[in-house]
C-alpha cells in the first residue's frame, strides 16, 4: 500500500519540470502490451529492446535467461532500465506461466510462420511479444506454446531483421494503433502511484535520509 502522504512529500523535492515530465510520461505508459526476450546473447540487443520499450511507453520487459545471463548494457539502454520494469526468468515455461496468469496472450514474432502480418494484428488483446536469439530465433518451446504468430512484412532478399530493429518497428506500430482505440490501456491509479514512488527513489539522491526523517522527525 502506497503512503500517499509520503509520496507527496517526496515529490516536493522534485523540480516542477521533473514532476511534469514524470506525469507526462506516466500518462502514456501501458501494461496492455509487454515484451519478452529469450536468451538473447548480444548484450546491446537486449539493452536496445529495453530502450525501445521506454520510447514507446511499454512499462514491463520480460527477460528469459535460460542459457545466457548478462547485465544490462547501461550505455546502450541510456538509462531506460531505470524507467522500465524488468522481470527476469530462468525458463521459458516459468515466464509464459506468469504472463498467462496476468492475462497476456503469447505472441511469437517469427518470419517463418504465416499467421498474422503486423498491420493486421488485433491490438485489443492484452499481448506479450516474444523475440528470440539472434541467429536461431525463438525456441521450439515458445513456438509450441504461442497463441499466435506475428511477422513484419519484408520484400527484400534478407528474411529477418536484427531483434532490436524488429522490436522497435513492432512496438511503434502496435502502440500507435492502440492509442487510436477506446481501450483503457493506461496504468491503474495504484500502478501510477507505485511508479511515481519508484521514480522518486531512483531520482532523489538523499531518498533514504528523507524517508527516515519523514517517519522519525527530530
């Protein structure tokens, strides 16, 4: 339960422009869509996907590290990991089980399955878009468990795009289309307050001391 009085107190330490920026960004954040990366071994690719999620208002990223466990490349993500929530999983099954419990359909992004092209995708459904390894693509396990397959139309000799490029194209398309609907895709009031508190914690250098003084004034 968020202490709203504490949150108000903490926000008094933010500049007016910073607070306005938080409010503006949060007004465009959504959990209607999320992204999952499966054992991506090029560190800059995962970091770039996180950056794209931040840019297009996707609040959560799910990282499956069954084979490859690496830190996020802060230089590539350019601070995006501060503003986007990262959920880490050790297995595909664990990730998909958790996502399904949250109401997401599992969307496998692959150029090899002719199920749905990007411009035809139904954005009304709560969806998690899965992206696979650089050379191998998604595992057979993900493909078997997916609810649908999605591909970006391509007309050249090359049959696939870099994962970070694919994620950026896909997220721009679906997020733009989503914002043109009447769907309530925004964060809930509780989620908004949780992120406001979280971002205060990540922004205010003397956060711990301020909280301590708030609860234990001299």
